C-alpha cells in the first residue's frame, strides 16, 4: 500500500521536473531571440558610430584650419600685399564655386 501512495508523489515530482525543463527551454528560446535581435542591430549601430566619429573629426579639422587661418589673417596688418592676395584669392574661389 505504501507503494500506491508513493506513485502520486513520484508523478508530482516528475511533473515539476517537466515544468522546469519546459520553462528553461522557453527561456532559452526567448534569450536566443533577444541575442539575434541585438546582433542584427549591431551593424547599423556600428555604422552610425563610425559615421559620427568621421563627422566630428572632419568638423574639428575644418574648425581648426579655418580658425587658425582667420586668427593669423586678423593679427597681420590689413594693408599689405599678402592680405590683399588672400582676400582676392578667396573672392575668386567663391566666384568660381558660384559659377560652377
């Protein structure tokens, strides 16, 4: 008779183990889907980060070059052949760009 009472307890334990394994498989499947989604987003994120780094680098370079050139031009006396040549060359370059 003791054996008959043990059978429902064994069934309960087996059901608990089966439920735990089912939950683990479901969780693993969900985690795998999240990993696939994250990996799919990694490419565009890396591209955006690289694009942003290139933009910032170009901005800093252009700002440094232009700021330095303007600073040097403003510190020189304004009435001399160098400044007149820079001014005329700048205007000619702008006119060439507008005409193109």
